[in-house]
C-alpha cells in the first residue's frame, strides 16, 4: 500500500507506467478501484492510496468500487451481508 502523499507526481507516473501500481483506493472509505475510475479521480490526494494488486487491497479489508468494478462489487455485497 502506497500513500499518494508519499509520492511526487513524477514518481507516481513512473510507477503506473512500469506497472508497479494497478489499483487506487480511498483510505477513509476503504474502497479500491481501477486507476481510470472517475470517482477515484475526484478523491482528495490525502485520502488516495495505491495497491500493487487487487489481492493486496482485499487483504487490507478494502471493498471494490461500485462504479468501476460493478460485478466484483455485487459479489462483495452479496457475500458481506
């Protein structure tokens, strides 16, 4: 898990380009999603974190985004209630 506040913009672009980062998340809401998600793009920088893999996000108790990961969100919702 990498906090956005710990990276410069150049470092972030480099990590995305080299595929070190695949998912983004909101640390307050405990939600993760795709890097291109519109909801994630509107998030405050201090709340944004990045994950190397989806497994890393799930292991840290984050749930899938209902906007960009609809099918995984539906499965999560069924299994969590």
